[in-house]
C-alpha cells in the first residue's frame, strides 16, 4: 500500500512539474571556429543564422563554445557581430578554444559575452550554462569546485523545475578530469533532464554516468559542404532533438523524457580515479595539503619558510612550508595565471586585471603596482633584484623589484606571453604565442635575435615551454612535437628532431649535460645537451598514459621530477631513466613541481590544492 501511495505521489509530482512547461523550440550553434585566416567559418555561421531567422517559432539560440579558432578578443567580437544578426535572443557558453588560447586570460570573453557561468529560465525549464575549461594550458577540461557548488544550489533551488545543463565538453572521463564530482553533484537534485554540448564536431548520443547527453555537430561545413546546427522541441512530456543542415529539412535524432528522470538520482559515478600507485610506492607521503579555494594554474614559489600560490579568483596566498598553515592572502581584481615568484622578501606576480604587483613576503602588504595595457599572464623570473615578465600588450618588461621602477620595456612582440623567461648572465629568452622565441639583451632589452623555425600555425608556438640553456645552446620543445637546439649567440638552429614526438615539457640536469622531455604517450626521454646532432640517451615508459600537460621536468640531487594532467607526480633516476616512484594527489592537472632537497617536493594543481610531498 505504501509503495502504491509513493508511486502515486511521484506521478502526481511529475504531472505538476511538466504541466508548468510551456511548449517552445530553440536552436543550438556549436564549434563555429571563426578564423582570421579564412572566410569559410564566417560564411557557414551567417548561412545558419539566416536560416534560423527564417524559421518560425525558434524562441532562442544556444551557442555552445569554440566560437573562434584562436580565442582572441578580435575574433570573439567578430563572432558577436555575426550573432547579433539573429532576430531572437541567444545564450553563449565558453569552449576550450576560448579558454586554452586567450590573450586576455578569458577576461575578454566575459566583457563581450558575459559571465563564465549563469542560469536562465524559459517556458518552465531551468538552463544552466558553465565553463568546462581547461584554462590556458593543454589539459583535460575541469569544472571549478565553486561552479559545481553553484550549479547544485541552482538545481536544488528549482527542484520542481526540469533542467537542461549546457557545457562545451561532455562530462566524461577523458574530457573533464573531475567529471565524477560534477555528475555525482548534479544528479542528486533529480531535475536534470538533458546535457547539451559540442566539442566533438559530430553528433553523439551519450550518457554521463547514466544521465542523458547529446553533442551536436559543428556549424562548420560537413563532408557535403553543408553547415548545420541543432533544433530542440520541448513540451511537458519530452524533448525532441533534430539535426538541421542549411537548405534541407531537419532530421529527427532522439527524444528525451521531461517527466521523471530516467536515471537514479541516488546513484554514483560509474568509475572513479585509480589511486593504486600510492599503494605501490608507499614511500611517498603528503606531509600536508592546503586548499586555496580556487583552481591554481602555476607552480608554487618558495622563499625561506613560506610558500606562495596564485589562483583563479585573483588571490595570492602564503602558506607555512612546515605545516601548510595559511599565513596571509592578497586579492587582485582578476585571475592570476603565471603565478607569483618570491625573492629578497618580495613576491611579484601579474594578473589578468592588467597589473603587475609586488607584495611583502612576510605579511602580504602591497609594496607597489605597475600598470600594463592588457592582462599579464606570464610567469615572473627574478634575478639580481630585477623581475622579468611578459604581458598581452605586445610588451616584455624588466622591473626593479624593490621600487617598481620600470628598468626597460621591449615592445616588439607579435603575440602574448605565458611562459617563464630564461635569464642568463647577459640575455633574457622566452617564447610567445606568435611562433617566435625571443632573445633580448638583459642590460637594456634590445633584441638580439628571433627564432621561428618555420612554424606556421599559432598553435605550434614555443609559448608554454620554459627554455633551458647549456653548452652554448638554448633548448626548447614545441607543440609541433619537436625538440630544438638553437645557438645562444646567433639564434640559428643547430638541430631539430621529431624523433620522440615530445610536446611542451622540458628539463635540464643540474650539470647541464642531459635534456629531459615528456612525450604524449607514457614515455620520458633523455637527450644529450652537447653535440651538433640530437642524441637520445634513454627512454622510459613511466606508465603515465596519454599525456599533454605542459609541465617542466626539474632535476635535483640526481632525480628528475615530472607531473601529469591527471594528478600524478613521478620521479626518475636522471642518469639511467629508472622509474623511482609515482604518486597521485588528485585527478586534475599538476603544475610544474618544485623540488626542495631533503626528499621534499612542492606541488599545486587545478583542483586548488598546494602541498608538500616527502619521498
């Protein structure tokens, strides 16, 4: 009897909810990829917009990410100018091309299109749109914990309203590193009926840990040279999804219930990360771990007994090296991407709010600021009391860290800077997102040489790698999957090899004799740093799987350390490549590790954790 009553009440509740849903239709445009080097994507978008405008009873349009090819502000403004031709409202969600490549640190997107996460209601249905990253690094997507908390609260506050969740990436393993946290959280209110996304450039019908999802085809022309988009028809009983090619009739794809959820709201993710490495290598311990409260995109910096990190909320925080206790916090006005660097009791960092800051390392008090005209995303190098940092305003700066006085500024960049500069006794070397490695004279910032190596695509730039130097050469790796030796004095290429298909992770042994690099599938390789031709010394299967995170490979006390895009740190013997250990601290991107000696290692990750490993 009780079971019958429960079922009757459930059916009554479902009827009341769906009765409030008014029939409506909306379109979905995704993976537009407007490109400054070709008119094809723009023509495809305008053809779709023209057809949507001529279609009766389309109430609004969802635009689900990858608006541009390069994530630049100019092209995002062009996308908006095109979308403004729609004769009905539209709602935009970020894609990875707006987050991975962005000279504004994604602040340009917010200025043009609005918040990175938000909700709206239409016809009795709640829509949630949020960013799935990754931010400014090649990595898996990641949903910030505070966004998951926000989305869960929105669902709970509208528990009697069916909901549609809109993202760019699918919330699945291999796409979003913390998918399990997100699906576990969003299933429990029980009112999500469908996830809508893009990214794959092809129609996919999926299940996110049991919850239904659809990825729509790209707006770009298909194999028949036809642009296309999605159409959805909503009523109290179902959502009907269609694919619409320009100039043709729409094709039915799938229907989804608007009534009771067709998944178990009390269920769990089908899979969780594997932490068995920590059992296999028990000598590695987390001495302490502290939570910054937001994603961290850069390595920690340490001076004396303090550890400094910057985060996605624009905060720089100091923690005790001994026990991880928080010591102080300072807030800039936008995210800190390159991270802080500490020297001589001063912490220097740039922010996406277009300022460079210096803080007192002891108490976090502001010492000075220097204004740039665009966001400052580059990591800071400090040497001899001078900070060196690149920004997105085509300028690289040298600044006196004690006074904030600008020592010199080089204004010849053609792309924005994210990397940590290499400072030698008389040179400063760094890459930018313009296919170029720059070498400036340290004394006055005069350009000594540029290297492009014939790179033709912005995405092949040596912009993430931290260059290293030894034996009269500068060494880099780049996304074209090559390692290159460049003459330090002339900028001429000495050798370039695709042998191991390395990507953006590089390190140098303490004695300057060995180069370490990470490939995209399991292997760490070692090359000789001397000679006029590439010479591989060893290669080790480190058991890290598919890997594309740009994390450098520092060496200390004969051990080379590396990290991955799914929370793993590892150590190899520098001379032989023998694997010493692996340890998993989470499931998101680990930034470049900071070895301290005495078997201690600092880490930070995009889950917002900073901590100290002992091994």
